[in-house]
């Protein structure tokens, strides 16, 4: 570079010192550039070191923070334990104070009791002295009484010997009576055997009478069936025995194996049941959901909600205990309207209403009100 500058200087006629000055400036520039690059490398290295140191410090800070958190938790646990121990210690101290106060009170009471016992001891000692003197007197009196009793016993012994002789005579009389009683016992045993035989005979007669009663009941049932036959099996032609049987009476509706009558008159609950009994049935007893739905379908619908139908359910015997007319308890199948069928001293008889849901159409009401009613009876013949 210097030579090139020197050549150019020679060509242009520039003095040689300028060339050297330019070369020196260029060298200084190169040196400055080298120093800048070197300083940049040193600065980058120092920045890397600082970043590394900061990372290490951050990690150390996090570890220290975790350690402090653990120590803080341990201190909190220790604080809670110390508070619990302090509470227990305070309670124990209070209990000890109460015990000490109770002991002081007991000590005062025992001191007072001891003084009372000392006084009673003095009284007992005085009583003992009096008793000793009384004992001496009693001994003297007992000696005199014993002498008197000895003489009395001698007299009693002589009297007992006389009574002994009398008892011997009584024993002889009792032995004779025992012989008589033995004979009477034998007679009673014979009579007992006769009574046992009579009892067995009466038991046989009782069994025979029970059999006769059962036979009469069956006959009565058969007679009832004959009455139903006369009503439900009219003769086809007068003067003949040929009959044509219907499952139900005229005007009744059949469902499964039972017949149902829907009245058009108005009566009280008891009067409605009397009518059903007179027809050979009773107020309806609802045993199943199917029967409930059947009655709901066939019950005529009226515009007035008061036009209900009596059914054979009431709680007249025990308030709140609903029982069917056949004696069955109304427990599993209940189709009450909400708010009905509870405990009410006035409403003791159940009815159904057509205009409500088939699963909720029972109501309880006053038994003397007049509604229509539904009768139920056993079908005479089963339908297909």
C-alpha cells in the first residue's frame, strides 16, 4: 500500500512525507478497527457471562424461595401445633385451678365434718356409758326372768305331755278317716273315668255338629246360587227347564269375572251399599289398575263436579285407615286426587269423578251426601 502511494506520489509529484502520513493513518485505522472488534468480542463474552450468572442467580433464588416456602409451611404447622398445645395447656390450667378450688372447698367441708364427728363421738361415748349401766341392769333382770321362765317351762312340759297323749288318740282317729278317704278316692277315680268317656263322646258329637254346620253353609251358598240362577238364567219358554244364562243382571256391565252397575239415582253412601247388597253384590272394590281404568271409561261424565259415584271405601272405623267393604286395607292401590284421602273427621267415604285423570280421581266426602254409586258382584258365568 505504501509502495502504491509512493509510486502515485512520484507520478504526481507529491512529497514523500505525505505518503508516510497516509500509511500511518491507515495503520491507525486498522488498529482501531481491530481494537473495536476485540472490544466487541470481549463485550459479548461478558454479556454471556452475565446471562449465565443471572440464570444461576435466578435458579438459586427459586430454590431459596422454595426452601423459604417449605420453612414457612413448617412454621405454620408448628404454630398451629403450638396454639393447640397452648389451648390444651390453658384448659389444663383452668381445670387444675378448678380442681384446686374444689380441693380447698372439700378440705373446709372435711374440717367441718370432722368437728361434727368429734361432737358425735363424744355423744356416742356418753351413750356407751349409759348403755353399759343399762346392760348391767338388764342382766340382773334377765336372771330373775330366767328363773321365772324355768318354772313356767316345767309346767308347760307337763302340759305338753298331756297334749301328746291327746295327739296319739287323734292320730288313731285320723288313720280311720284316711281309710274312709281312700275308699272315697277310689270312687272318684271311677267317676273320673266315666266323665272322660262322656267327654270323648261329647267331642265326637261336637265334630259331627261342625260337619253338619259346614254342610248347612254349603247348602246356603248353593241356595244363593239358585237365587242368582233364577235372576240371571230365565227359562227360554214357560213350562220348560231350558235356560239361557247371562253373566250379569240386566243393566249391569261385565268386566273380567265381575259385573258392575252404574246407578242414575242419588243416595247416601250407606243407602247405596244397601241397594247393592239387595242386588246380591256390594259397593265396588277396586283391586287393580285395569279395573280402575275400566271404571273411569264407563263412568258417565257430568258437567257438575258434585256428580260423583260412591265406591266401597271408607275410614269410618278408624280415622285415616281406609278399608274396603270386603275388609281389605287400601294400601297398595290408591288413586286419590291431590289433597284428598287424608285425615278428616267429616269426610269418611270415598267417591270417584269422571272428569279427572284415571289415576287420580278418588275423593273423600261426607257420607250423608247423595251421589250416584257403583255396585259390583261376581259374574254368574265367565265370558271369553
